[in-house]
C-alpha cells in the first residue's frame, strides 16, 4: 500500500509539473512578444520546446519531425496569432489565444484516442490556415500554396498513422495537394470575419472551409476503416453538417469585409 501511495504521489507531482511547465512556456512566449514586439524570439522558444524530437539517433529525426508536424503547426500558428493580435498589449484576444494554447498543450495534445487524433488534425488545419492567411496576407502565392500543402499533408498523415497503412504517404500527399489548391484559390479571394472587433485577427473563410471539408473526409476514412466500406448512415451527419456550414459561410457571409 505504501508503494502505491508513493507512486500516486509521484504521478501527481509529475502531472502538476507538466501543467506548470506548459503554462510557463506560454507565458514566456507571450512575454517575449511583449518585450520585443516581434514573433522571432517566441518562435525560437517554440522550436526549443520541441527538443525531444531530436533527442534520438539522427536516422530517426525525419520520422520524428513528420509525427510531430501537427503539434508544431498548432504551436507556431498560435504564437503567430498572439503576435498578430497585438500581444504587446493585453487584450481579450491575447488571453483567449494563450488559453487555447495551454489547453492544447495540457489537455488535447497528450491524448491518443482516435477521436482526439482527428480533433488534433482538424484543429491544426483550422488554426494553421487561420494563421497562414492572417500573417501571410501579403506573401507570395507560392509560399501560401507550399504551407497549405504542408498543413494538409501533416494533418492527414496524423490521422492515418494511428495504425499501419500501406498508402500513408501517398494519401497524405494527395490531401496536402487538395488543400494547397484550396489555399491557392482563396489566396485570390480572401474573406475574413473579425474576432472581438479586431480586423487584424479576422477568421479567414478558407480556414473554416478547409477544416470542415477535412472533417468530412476524415469521417469517411474512419467509416471505411471499421469494416472496409462506407455506409450512408455513417456519413450522413458529417455530410449534412459540412453542407450546412458551406451554405452558411459561402451563401450568407461572403460579402463580409476582406482581410
């Protein structure tokens, strides 16, 4: 019994330390933006926090980088959005973004169930496109397309990697290509919905569309994964949800101010 109590105490201390370190990381990221007025030190902190990716033999680096791309995209995107929202001044948007960042690190990222894996992938697409079109509004089309492809590739790979899949790379590359094409189209027609009245932090329409479309595709994949076929009953709700979001976003809000 004493051994069990000691083990529980150590587990509680380890969990508490994990939470505190992640909160401290987000606080340091915000502080670096507040002090310097630029995102570069914050990006450096994010990259340094991923040291475990390279804490293995060099031949495993590529595999580790691929498996951690979703987390890296989310962390860099949230960092960039904190900077874009004006983290030099404490605002409701900065607090919300920092809170989302902490929740991601503590509650969402460590989960390994399929529903959480899909949630991680979809969120990385949404927040990745959000940051890409907010921060990169004046970037070249080539940069937008390449980064959109990377977001799509990493997200679908994250979903497929739950179990061995013979076509993991080719399917991930294909979904990356589809999102790259979507990114290219919306780079010429960007509509955004301002959050908290902040025009520099407008949610791009493309982020919503890419995330919802990915939700439908991932739902179809999960349905096929169970019994090697897709039944209408399994995808009707995701399909109706996707169509409803498309109608609302494209039909009623396309006249909103552009980013």
